[in-house]
């Protein structure tokens, strides 16, 4: 598994839909004939893919990997993605999602309905 595979998995998430790192890890595990995928590794590779997408966007590319659609477990936003929480909220809300704050965490409200 590499960042390109994770980016491809994220690229397949349509606008207004979401996925989680757990779901990506599960799908890639099946693709490779494994029974389980490492969510830690998948999360790291998703962050690499997000940073690459950010670099592409800064270089003027219009079509980038929609990393903001790849959530942590329980619909939580990943503050380590480019631009941090504010960037993610702006992008997710522009696609019709509601982001709520729970303590120090930010989550997409009722994210399960959009998986």
C-alpha cells in the first residue's frame, strides 16, 4: 500500500459524500487479499496524499484529491490535514455538511448518512 492507492480511494468519494480512514483501510486490505488493514498506516498515507493534493492546488491544478472527505473514526476532522480545521470546515460546509464541535474535536454531524 502506498499514498497513491490511498489517494485513489479518496478520489472515488463523490462530492457531498464521505469516507473514513477505517473504510479505506478495509477496502485496501480486501484489494490486497488481507483480512485487516492498518488504520494507522492508512491515516499516515492519507495525510501524505492530502499534502500532495495541497501542493497540486497551490501549483494551480483544478482537480485534486478531495482529502477533506476522508474523516477519522466517528466522523472526526483531521486537524493535521493542510490548512487545519478551518480549511476542512470551509470545504465540507461548501459540500453541504454540518460540522459540529464536541470539546476539542470537530465532527461532521450525522456523517454516517453520507458514507
